[in-house]
């Protein structure tokens, strides 16, 4: 597990304790993006067929997840923060409150990336 992932998990736990839904959502989204990147593509060879070709036993069809480097994890979190910033800019004219929320989420992820204290909780 990378240090960044551990920092995100710690930040998520703190956000949950503080009942900060905005921060919790940002951290969960980043952690989910990391987990999705670790997923291994499914093989197309045995999608369906005879029962005798099915995997038998608990975990028989499981495969190890991809191991991501610290650089890859940082790039994923940076992309999540950039997506949130773009979304904030896109909705700023239509829904300023939502834009502030998205901007705060981007700032929270950027702070974790830079190993800085999180911005103020719940403005």
C-alpha cells in the first residue's frame, strides 16, 4: 500500500468522524479510482460454457490485483482533482454552491497529494 493511499484512508476516517460529507466523498472517490485502476481485465476465453469447465472452489477464479507504483497512484489522485476542478468550472455559472463544493473537494485531494494539512472543514 502506498503512502498516498494510506493518507487518503486516514483523511477519510477523519472526515467521517467529523461528519464532513464533502471531504468523505472526495476521499472515497479517489480511493475508488485507485481500486478501479488495480483491477485486472477479465479474460474473454471462458465466458460461458459447460459446467465441467467452470472454476471450482472458493477463490478458484480469483486473480491478484495489479500493483500500482506510488507515481501511478499520485497520477490517479491528480487526475481526480483535475476532474473536480473542471467540473467546478463547468457548473460555476449554473450552480455556484455545487461549484464551491467541487472546488473544495479538488483542494482536499490536492492537499493530500502535497502532504499538506487539509483546508478548513465544512466552510
